[in-house]
C-alpha cells in the first residue's frame, strides 16, 4: 500500500484585502399607500375646541386641595400680560377659583385651565380630564354664576372629561345708578 503524503510547506497569507462577494440587491419596494384623510386625534374623536387668532394660555395642575388657589394666582399673572386695565380682578380670581374647585370636586386626576381673550372678553375654561363614563354633578358654582362681570357660563361633558367655563367682560360697562 502506498501512502499519499501531503507535502507541508510554508504558509502563504491570503491576498490582501480579501475579496468578498457583492451585496445582494434588494427588489425595489412599491411606494407605501398614504392615508386619504388625516387622523382626527389620538383617540379618534375630533377636538371640540379650536382657538385661532387670539391670545391663549393653558395651565395644568394636579387635582388636589391646593389647585384652585394655585390656578387663580397663575391665571391672574397670565392675564395681566394681556393689558386689560378695566378687568375686575376680584371677579376673575373668583371665577378661576370656583371653576377649578368644581373640577377638583368632580374627581378628575388632573385639572387644566384654558384662558383665551377676544374683543375685551376673557374665557376661563377648566377641564378635569376624567374618564367620560364617570358621572359628574356639572353645575356652575353659584359664586361664579352671580359674578358682576359674567357674560355667560356653562358646563359640558365630552371624551376629555367634564368642562366648566365662564366668559367674563374685561371692559365692563358702568352700572346705572338709580336716583
């Protein structure tokens, strides 16, 4: 029997740089379909409030016992920048305080205060951001409904929770005195 012996010789290094096979070509993807309409919102429900062409301010608070006092102070600072010298500050503070207290009593987790102005009127809107299936006694507090500079007020419930609002006259007309 004859054995085949393989000759061992010096090791030869591979050619540098090593050659690699070319990358595989991917097929061209067709363009992805674009939605025909824009989504309405994260929840799929269209927003109910859209504010254009006026000053606005949004303040958010935890729904705790101090929220009303904090909200009234911060809202007063925000509206002070809007330059309404005839605004009845007492009525404004009472409106914010009363609406926020009603929202906190409505058992939401957080409270947001939305302020807007137009034509010497200031809108104060307070949301309590609770589940829409929770029931809320949605009355405007009496101390807000009886304010001297109040033009309108109300409440409503939607997908974001319960809302209390008041529209205040920032330039009230003088009251007539009876003789």
